[in-house]
């Protein structure tokens, strides 16, 4: 965890409506660009609405309540989260409809959710994929006098959680129906674990199977609500899931819910590549998502020709899906950026607090220069920060956004 991302003035909020990112903020810092952020929230909400579905963005990407609020205000149906403690954090910040895209396992975690369900205005759904979990949940929530909404998770062989066959899904539905303290409210899947040369056809087949199972369960009377939820979609293949749900008229019988999360900040790596594929598949879509997240840091040392050490490391930025990408260079206190091509430089390695960067010919760096870096996989950058800087087009901090990991 980065210990002190901002100077005292910004962290206390005193400079939140005027601090200059290049002059007043202690670096390294997590930076969110307002224009791109607002564009992404609008873009995905419009895409999902036009697809006849609802949006429950995966909040585990950012765990930033200020972003949850913006997503809900833009029309999101709810927020997806990954654990009981994340659900509690979401509830504490005003989220009143949560899909927990995971199994609720362990009595202490069940207790957290049971406490929240004392609020009749709280709409919560979690996943189940095994009879043992069904029995444990049924017994615990019966003892608390609370009924828990559960959804069957349908998975793929070699993937993450989820029933592996359609028959397992049907059998699990019977086990749920035998538990008075449980209500079966839908079916869920995650297509992001389907890879390989034929990923696209595999994802379409998976979505078709998911809808077919939902129809079977509905026809058998297994669901406890009139319009059950059918949900899938990460941040790479959401267009295929939306098309499959719409083509099979899932929206007519079910509440179709898509759950991309990384779109809110987007990135300069894996999701940038995935978005290019979406735009290739969907010629009707025009401009896509924009990278809104950067990490800013100083040039710390220039110990050898053509080599710079940046005050940025594994404690500050994701490195699991690609190293940080140099974008622009600033001189302290000066806007706009210096004009030379820092984008031709390359980060070659990151340590706990340092990044090694080759310096391209013609780029004249100075110790103390500021470099903005793009990232890949925003989830594992957000979780390294307690607070981020939302900046306007002039790089003035207009809001500090706290995370709640």
C-alpha cells in the first residue's frame, strides 16, 4: 500500500479544488482525468441500455465510492462486488443493490451479509455452485430468520468457479428449492476465462447455454421471482454477451445484466487491446473508451547514459499484465508537457519503489522531471492507493477520491 500518495494539504482536502498536479501534489500519485472518466461512464451506460440490458459494473476494479455514485447516477442498475467485506463497504457508502459475483463461504462472512439484510431496502444476490454451500447457507440464514437471494454460477471446465455441466445446474436448483431460507433469483456466468484461437465462438456457445439453462429453470418453476436475473460479461467480451442475450430474447423473459468494471478507467494495455477488438466486431460503434487512469512520478536518478530510474514501483502500479507506459513529460510547475517524445522511452523492469526506464535518443531528461505513465489492468493499480486525484483539462485537482479496499 502506498503510504502517503499526496502532500498534507491535498490529503486533507484543502487543495482539492485548485491544487496543480505539476506543482502541489506529492508524487507518485494516482491520477484520473475527468473528461475521459465521464466519457467512459456515459459510453458504457449507453451501450448497455441500447443492448436492452442493465448495467451492474464490477466495483472491485476501483473500490472507489465516488465512482460507484457516478455510475449509479448515470443509470447503473446496481454494483457488482467480489466479497462480503466489499459488499459491506459498498453498503456503507450508499449502494443498495449488490451482486456478489462470488460464493458466500464461511460463517463470519455470512454474518456480515445477514447484518446488512436487516435493512429491507438492501437488495443482495450472491452465487452458489455446490450443494455443500447451499446447505451451509440455508442452515445459517434460517437460524438468522433471513432469506438470502442466491444465483447459480455456471462455469467452464478449467475456468474459475461454477457448475461444470448443465445437469449440475439443474440438480443444484433442486437443492436450493429445498432450503426455505434461500431464494433462487437467477443464473450467472463469466466468459473471461474462455481463451484460445476459437474464443469468440466459445463465448457465444457459453452464452447460448447460459440462456438455455435459464429457460429450463424458469419453465420448471425453480426461480423465486417472476423475472429472474441472467448475468455475465467482464470488460473484454461484453459486446458478445450483449449480442447473445439480445439475440436469444433474454431481455424478454429475464433481467439481463452486464458486469464490466475496468471500463470506468480503461487502460493503455490489455483493455485498450480488447476495446480495439470490440470496435472491429461492431462497426456501428464509433469512438470507444478512453484511458482515464495514469500514475505520475518523478525522474529520481540518471545514473548512466540512456538509463533513468523513476520513483515508481510495484507498490504504486500494476505490473501483472504489462509494465507502465511512459506517456508525457512535464517540468515541475509547468503546463503543458515538454514536447519531446518520452513515449519512445520504455520501462524495462519495476522493483518495490523503482522503475527502470531506457531513455530514447533525443529525450533530455532531468532529475525532478515528472512523467505520466499509462497502466495495464486498472484493478491492480487502484488497490495500491488510498486516494486518487481527479483532475481537469488544466491538470488542476478538482476532487480527491478515496478507495475502500
